[in-house]
C-alpha cells in the first residue's frame, strides 16, 4: 500500500482545520500539508447539524477568523451562513485543494527513529484504508463525537409510539407542522430549537430538569455595521473584534468577582421580557452562578417571544418515564408529544477518538499534562486545538495556529526534527487540576478524566483566558525550558510518556 508523506497533517476540515490550512499557507509557505476529513464535506459542526434554526451563540466578529472579516449584517449568524464563510475561506486561500474527504483518522503512531507520525485513516466511501506519514501532526477534530449525541437512558422509551429525534442526526424529512413537540433539554440547542419549531408546530414544550441562564441580544451589531460603511474593511472588523473580546472578558470576570450582581442583572432582563406573572424563579433561575456553566444567548428575544405568544412553554421537572403517547413526569403530570427531541447534549471526544502511540507505547492522554492547553507531556510533534468554553472557539484556534507555525519554523531554524514537552524536576510534584476547571456542565464532567491534566503554573495550564493566552502563546518564548528540541532518534522513547504521566 502506497504511503504519502507531508510536512504537516491537519485532522479535521471544520472551522479550526480550514483556519489551520490558511495559517500554514501564509506563514509556512514551503511546507506541504494536507487536511484529512472523515466526512464527505467540509464545515464540521456547521455542516453536520441541520436542525431548525441552527446558529451560533457567539458573535461572528470573534467566531470568525482573525484574517478574514465577517461581512454580513447579522453578527449572530445561522448555520448555513457560517458554513458559507468556511467554504469561502477555503476557496479563497486554496485550502480546499488540500482536503482529503472520507478519510477518518483511526490511529497515529510516532516513530522517534524516523521523526515522523504514521497516520492510518479509514475510507468510509470505499471501505479501504489510507496511510500517511508526517513530521508534524495538528489535530483540529473538535471536542465531541461525530458518531452520536448524548441521550440518557429514559425508562419506557421503547413503549413510546411517537418519533424520537436527536439534533445531531436530524431527519431531513421530519414534518412537525401542527404537531405537539417536546424538546428535552435547556442548553443552547434547546433554546434554538424551541422558537424555530414553534413557528409551524402546534405547540412546543421545553422540558428541563433545571434552568439555564438566558440572555437576549440583537442579532446585528450596530457599531460593526456602521464602521464598515466608513472604514476600511479589516480596520472595521478589527475594532469590532477588539470591542467584543473586551466586553466578553469584562462580563466573564464580573461573574467571577461578583456573581450575585450578574445573576440579578440577568434575571431582571428575563423578568422584563416575560412579565410579572411568569415564574422566573422556577424556570430561569439556576442553582449555580453565571458562567459556572455556559450562558445561553437568544437573538432578538425569539425564545421569549414564543413563550409570550403561547406557541411554546417551559416545564421544569424530572422525567419519570415515557408513555405510549408522551412523557410522564415525577410530579405526575403527563406531557403529550407527537415528537420528542432529545436536546440532551454531546458526547465529548478526545483527539478525534483516534488511538495514539509513541514508539510502540499507547498514549493515555488522561495521564499526561497539558502544555499551554495545546500539547502533551512526553508526546512529540503534536498540537491539538481546543477553544474556549467562555468565549468564541476561534479566538483560541487562531492563537493555536499561530503557535504551530512559529514552532514548525523554529524547528527548521535550529535544525531539530522533534519537539517534546517535558516536566522539569521542580514541576513533577505540582498539584493536578482538571483540563477545564471551574465549569460544572455535565457533558464535560462526564469526560474530564480522559483529558490531560493541568498544573498550577505556566506553561502547564489551560487558562481559558484569551488575554492570558495571548501573552503565553503569541508572545511567549518558544524555547522556555519545558520544550525539548532533538535532532536524533533518542528524543521520545516509550518510557518518556510514562514518566511524564507519573
């Protein structure tokens, strides 16, 4: 079987992977790269999810790339518009010519003697296998499993005669016009589905176990649209991006220093939307502080408008069991349903669900330490993109891409073939913290043990703080004492991974 070699392999052709291709094209023009995409199309999340109203809850001036201005009037964009943006970017920079579709990466094996990764990909379209080698591996596969979303084991669901749908696998032919729909969940997907389906469904009920903080804002950024009329495009985009990053950062920090004040501010907004007779305490007042879990954004108050009109409602209760015609709740009430949508979350995935080894030794990423939130102790020539849970994903994806380009160019500059993060002697006893700290969302808590640990000092941290990351990633020295650069085959023997983990 023929093996192709590339300087850099990127895994994933979504928002992160396409951005990675552009950064390599611009900053490492001599490097030959390819993008391996498991699905038959680019776009990742924005091509996979097809449910009604699918959109981002991050503004496109920060979810967009730092090198390509967002031109549309709507800053809170729908899924198709974001997909067009990704496709346009790929075409503009020629990234689309380097994507290998239907290449689902299953394993990556590092060989120190060759200073190379061997990457094996399944071919869902042909049933075959493709093998590649590369000097540097850049994972942009996202953070959740593309196989299926998370659905709890609901008692009695086998007796239900209606249709059960998960948003991750939305049927194109689903007809819900005039139907009674129950959406189970209270996260961003549920908040999007309820007002979108309520436009044509008979009635939509959002059934939640517990409330979520909800904030309304316009889907257009007035300042951005004005600036674009009077300033050069990139300057207008840069100012808007800076403004939004600054405001987001101030808001998040306020939730850490004065959570009660932020809580009351958010709840006051909900009361203003829904009026004095609505039970905000029960349905929109979480037991946790703001940003202990992700806030939900509703553009132009669409969810509140649906609740006010009576086309949608909220029920806060626990499911006892499914029945033949709906859902019976712990309170004894029964919700009739022609269709049940389980907007119950995602299954998180580590490194695209591929298996990794270093010189024959399997890598357990849960036993490694994160280096700057993107590399792993004892694992050479590997970077993975993971964005923010408290800000736009692409802010960190761009920083990670910049760092990869700096690192690849630095390897050439010093004549090294391998770079490996290693704990120094004074760091080996540092306390371990979860990969994502101070965030109680269930979908993350279920899987944190599979992600690398972070320590209590630079560079063994994943701060989830854009300003701190800019200093550490964009402006920090490449040679910081924690990265080991090697020119020979003794850089990363199997015991290196185990020693780093211990």
